[in-house]
């Protein structure tokens, strides 16, 4: 069957759906096997299509990784914004942001793929396209942190003396570092412990009280996932 014949039935709507299936499969396979050991054929087999069709859409494995990460990031960003918008204070929104970075999630589309990020960072050091996506991603999340700090300062929740942009760099680096330790299964850095450590640092730096009550500090979707409910 030719590439044209495989992609034509159903028109653009089916094509978009199939593309989304490929991206999801790529995230799953790369998370399981690692980028170096993943073949285009493995991703095609996961969803029962030909490797030629995957190549038609994404040309190379590097491009597929880039698009899969972008797809995951956009999904994560949209859901994170929705969750944070439902919370009444900047402190609560910042806590939700940290929880989504470090704790498991009950939504399978947002389940943390920490090994995937290790592969992503390695490729970003060598591949200009992946590096560009990494920069864009980091800038977007730092802007989220900046906006949360500014909102908290305006509401009197956070210390006015804190520089929001400097703080965003510190917190981004802290979250990335803890993510690496979790991905590597460090015996002294589990997700819940990392979450609480990060929140203690953030609350101290921003000058507001935060008392851990255990896993119940986490937002409802995350708390259910951590508790196994």
C-alpha cells in the first residue's frame, strides 16, 4: 500500500487523529525503551500502521521526538492552566504547578515521563531543532512562574522584595534537578519528598507560611494518584 493510499481515507480529520496516535505512541515507546533504542518500526507497530506512514508524517526519528515532546508540553500546559485558573490564590496555583511537575497524575495523558525528559535533554545538547524546543519550553514555564509571583505580590501573599525573574530561574533549575533525581530512581529523592522539599524552599523564599500535611497538600487529581486511589 502506498503512503498516499494509507493517508487518504477519511480526509484531514482522520489524518490529524492518526498523527496524534503516532505522537502518543512515540511518547510511550521512547519512555519505555529510551530514544536510542527506539525505532520508527516500534512506534508503527504499537498502533498497527506501517513505518512508511510514520516517516511520511515525521521524516526522521529526531523530528518525531521533537513533535512528541511539543504535543506533551502543549497538553500539559493547557491542563495546568485550567487547574491553576480554578484555584483562588497565587500560593495555591504555585503549589499546583510544583505538584504537576513532581508528582504522579491520575490523568494518563499527563502521567510523568521522567525518563523521556532525560532523553529530551540529551538530544537538546546535540540537535538544534530539539534545542530550540527546549529553550521555548523553558521560557514558557519561567513566564508562568513569573506571572504567579507577580500576582502573589500584588495580592500581598508574597514578599515584594523578591525578583520574579530571578526566582523563576531558581525554581526552574530546582524542579529540573529534582526531576533528574526522580528519573534516576535516587533512593533519597522520591516524588512526594521532592514536592515537599521544593514547597518548603519556595514558601521560605517568598515569605509565606506553608505547612505540610502530607499527601493531602497535593491537588485532588494528584493526591488520588499518589495515594493509589
